[in-house]
């Protein structure tokens, strides 16, 4: 149900929140926070070809504001063909004028502005010359026998590698002897060395270039991809922005970096030096191993682990922290998608101001009536545990906002309903995300014919979407949820160590990009993932911790990650893992000494890496030998200092032994997340099951419970019985419970108990079309509700837009406690009026709302405005071969990245299909 811009409805009492004076008059009973711009959903805003002008920018920003968006994230990309004269060169004076206008206009409207530090993705552009471009390790092999001279010069053979640098030459004999020959290579590449015995394999390492170009670049943003591992190259890249900005803040809230999609960038020219300094040995002596195709050797896996750890350090220090420091110098934040990076995701997310995950594809939810056509979804399921890497970094680092690129390829183009968006975004909320970015909105000038400019892989959250007139329904729901999910602190009881060395300890390949799309390789097979899934299902709440985080964590009765972070953790959980560094093991034991409770699912087996292995193994075994456990009721415990270490293969049994309790409400099928504030706690409860739930649920938190419905904005004191709180949630619904010592001025929540038989509205319906196209159909008189595409007017099969249904019904008497309106099937969203009063937007399953306060005895009128999908109109255009997509680079593709064509689609049901019923509750 809709909340009208800036006011909150509390049990029939309307409290305006739009002005400072009004806010001063609020009573203590107000429980919904004032909706600020960061609480609203934002959107990635594609500037196609940078073809923007002030008039159109002003128009669309106003539309975004009116629809309930809180801000935009500018990402320039390739343009539409035929509009080249309108293109602006990225960061040119003209482009900067457009940016300044956008920021000023957005600020005047109460919108925020973020900006991609680049165009398309990944970072790169014309300022990146080959010497600063993404780099790869190239290894060439030669063979020399005793007495022979190498006939060819040691020069890179791969084409287009003019800037390749020879960095190491190492020879290996048949009996295992290794020689460094780098100094034997002459300036012309000739090798002045000949073996005096046996056969030698010679390996030459070059610092080559990947030659990857910026993907989907905008005019003025074309060029090589940046070498993210090299600080000087990063500084060269950022200087172009500093110069364009005159080294002054531009009013940008946050600079954005998309997921790390730097393909084949396995090297940087300083890698040998950094490796030697941080790992303690010379990587140049292992060129043979780096070039090996072996994927099984133990020592090779250890070498690769050291290599990956070095890459992690380079990316963290030279790019992520460096870029963030640069942004802070411009009084802006950073927002980073760390996934896909060859490093520790938790640390990379944690090094920026706003960690950002992404969901790609769609999830299966057994919600009754929710459409999920196999042909319209990608074979990818977003995983909430993957999202928790970003939220964990935010929680443990004390960051208020944790964002997500949302709804990327949720369905096929033009077929995404708000009902499909709702559970997907709720799953994000449950994983700790509280700052949604749509993927997304294309800036489209008013003079471009419908459907305007569009970007592939998008839910088309823009004013040309036929659903747009009712986008406030979804947007305001998200804003209300985020207003609470951004409050206080995350309230999770368990901190789970992520054993990254187990991930890195693989002999196959070189770098290891930890991608959203490859979780079945690096995440799913691990005990870490399995225990996280188990704990979620059982009702435990947790965050993840890296080695670096444990190093700086403290204990004050409970475990504290940072001074301004999430609520302290009751326990540190170490899942079964093979590899752990001596430093991390010592840090964990020291935390226990200081008073922390620690549970090991199993003790780690070995140390990672190759250098000084026997010494480190000895140290490791010595530390473990001091952990002398006592068996008590099947739980092994070791008291140390002020704390305790528990060894328990049954993790839940170990948690119970130290009084860490699960939320048993999950036994009902409900899912939850908690937030802790200075006055109490919030529970966000979601019913993604196929069943309606009406039960008393137990909560670990005690106190008076207030129900807050984020769809209707209604609030009321919950019924409590034997310490349990009664909740009524239909399949697909969600609510908040606020727990506090007391509440003043709030009435009891009205539960829907005894239902009378539903009354079906059987009077004829008038259907009048008010907006849309390609043509506005004639009015219709309906004796029975059906899809408007099934009516006789042929225009209706191609129509996308708005139809208004009007009818009436008789109510003999108004004696029930409440009346529930049920629209049943709606394709796809509906705005309802009863007796001339707007009830709100019913934008998602189950399309129900309470209407008692709008009814009167006798005759009542009902008006329902319905908007349908864009799909039928797009289908008609493709059947008629009307050209509507004509873009540079990728043009426009379908969900399988093939040329898009809707001509063979079936007509999508549209309109109010019902039946429309009203049920009295006594």
C-alpha cells in the first residue's frame, strides 16, 4: 500500500513529516522514521553516449523524485546510433557542466548523486597508456643442452606486446638444480650462457599486457583497462578526474566501482619485489611451477597461495585503499563491488565506505501465484550468503550503509513485475543489505520515441515503463524497510571466520577471481558455506570475519570488531578448515585469553604457503599442543585466561553449551534479521513459504512488541501469550516487530480472526484506458473480469499502459471489526479508490488490503487503476519490425545474450482478472 510522499499513517492518525515544524509536533507513539533520501531506493543511471542536456535532465530528475527514488548513480556508457552530434566527451568542460547541473538540480529536489569513477567497466580510459594498463604474466620456455648456445633472442613472442618487459630468466636442470640467468641476458635479448652438462629447461618471465579495453565505454572513456595492482598506474588514472574537478569537491556523495572484471590480469611489474618482501622468498626461482599445468601438487598449491595472497595485498593497498583516500580528499565516499576480485573479499569490501554486493538472475520462491517462467529467467540463483560478504564487512566495520546492485537480469526484458521484485529485495534485506540500487534506469530524452533508450540486463526502472505510474508502491515499501534496517546496529550473535587460505590453496591456475557466478567452485564445496547455511536455517544470526579483522578485534566481555561496529558478538566460530596462519591462530587464542568464547568445529591442520614451512609447522603444532581439552557432556572445552575455547564438530551443540541461543521462530518457516537500537530491537520477519502463517512466535528478545507493517504503514501493539508474539503473515508478506520496554499512545494491533464468507463484486465493470500505447483502446463494459487481452478489441493485445476499472457494491450494514479487499489476480499492479478515497497501491502478491475505514452502509463505489507490463507492446513492435533498438557496441540482447526479438512471445495477461472480493472479519 502506498505511503504518500512524506507522511505516515498510524491507526487512522495522519502525522505529516514533510516540514521541520511538523516534525516537532510528533508524539512518542510515532514509530516509522522520517524517510530520508538514503533510505529510499537509488538507481544506476546510464548516460548513453553522454547525450544529456539540461532540459531533459530537469524533467527526468523530477520524475525520479516523484516516483520515490532517493538518488542516482551516473554511469556513462556507449550511445544510441543517430544521436552522435549530441554526445559529450567524458570529463570535458561540457560534460562537467552537465554534471554540475545534475548535482545542483538533484540537491534542489532532495536527491543524491553518486558517480562511477569511469565509464562502463572496469576502470580505464584514454589516460591509461600501455605502461599503466592491466598486466599479465607471460612465461616462455626454451631448452638447452650441454655446450649449446640459445640461437634465438629471449623476447616475447606474443603479438602486440611492444611494452612487455623481461623480468626474470631461470634455468632448471634435470637433477633439480636452479640457476638465475637474468643477468646473463644481453640488451638485445641474447643469452650469454651455455650449460656445461645435461639438459636444461629455461623459463623467461615477461610482464605483458592483457590489452583489455574498457567494456561498454562512453565517448571519451575508451581505452585500456587500468593496472589495478600498481599504485602509480592508479594515480595516473585518477589524475584525469582530479584535473577535471580542479581538485575540488563536486557534490558527489560517493564514487562507484563496479565488480572486478579485469580478465587475465595476473601480474604487475613490481610483483617480484612485493612477493619477496611479503612472502620472504624469490618467486623468480619458481617460474617452472608458475608455468606448470599441474593442478594437484601440494607445494604448487602452496606457491599459488602465496602468489594469491600477494595479489590480495596489492589490490587492497594500491587500488582500493588508494582510491578511497583519493575520494575522501574530494569530500566523497567510495562504493565498491569487491566480488570478482582476486583477493580477500571481506577486506576489500571493508576498505570502502559503502560495500556493495549484487544479485544476478532470480531466485525460486514458493509464494502462491508468483510467476517464474523458465524461459524468462537466467540459470543463476542469487545466494544470500554471497551477499553476506558485503554486509559482514559493513557490520564489522561500523558502516551504516551496505548496498546492492539489484535485479540485474531478474527476468527477460519487459516482463518483470513488482511482485517478482519484492521477495528478491526482501532476501537482500535478510542478508544485511539496507541500501538498494536498481539496475537500472537509462537516461532517455523526451524526443526519443517509446520505449526510449534502454540498457540491456535491466528491469527498465524508468518513466517509459508502463508500470512507472505505480512505482511508488515498490519504492515506498523499500524506503520504509530501509528506514529501519539503517537504524542502530546489526544484532548478530556469531562471528564466523572465513578460511580464505583454503580457497587460495589450489594448484590450478594463477589468480583466483572470486566471482558471484563461480560460487559453486570457491564457496559451495566448503565447510564454511555448509555451516553458514545450517545456522541460517536453524535461526542463528552471524557475520563473517577475515584474518585481518581478527587481528584488530578486541574483547570487552564480548567480541568487538571495531569501536563503532555491530553489536558485540557472543562467540567466534571457526569452521572446519585445512589452512590457518600461525599469526591468526595466535590471534584467536589471544582473543580467548582476553575473555572471548571461541568454537572450533575442528582444529586447523596446517599452515599455508611455502616459505620457511618446517619452522612454521613446528610453531603451529606447538601452539595446538597447548590446547588441552576437557570432555564435559560431549563438549570439549579449554579454559584460557578470561575466556574459553570449545571443540565441537556439532556446532549447534557447542553454541548451546555456552548459552548462544537460536531464534526458534524459523521453525515456522519465517526468516528474520535483527537490528539493535538504543531503545530496543527490531525484528524484520518475512514469509517466503507457500503457506499463510498465523501463530505465536518465540523471540529471544523480551519486552513490549509493536507491529509495523511496511506495506500499509499500520502499527499496533502485538498480542503476547506465554512470552510469544502473535503474527499473521500471508505467503509473500513481511512485517517488523519493535521490542522495547514500553510504548505510549499505540493501540492494539487488529488481528483478522473470524472471517465471514467472501462477498464477490458481481456488478458490471466499466474499463476506461487513460494512458499507454501504441493506441488508446476504446472503453469496455465487462460483465465478468478477464484479461483485457482476451477482449474483442484487437488493439488490446498490443496495449501497454493504464486501464481504470469502475464498479460498485452494496454493503447492508457495517458491523465487522475489519474488511479485507482481495483483488486476487492482478497483472501487474493496482491503485485502489473506495468511495472516492484513495486506499493505496496494491503492487504485489497477495494484492490484499484492509478497507474498513473507507466503507459505508449501502452503496459503495470502487475504482481500480491497473498498469500492465511493457511486453505486449514490445512484442507488437517486433512483429511489425518497428526499429526501436539501435545502439553502439552490444546493441540490445536478450537474457541469454542473443539478439533480442519478442516477435514469438505469447501475449501476457493484463489487467484486473480477479475475482474481486470483500471479506468481513468479526
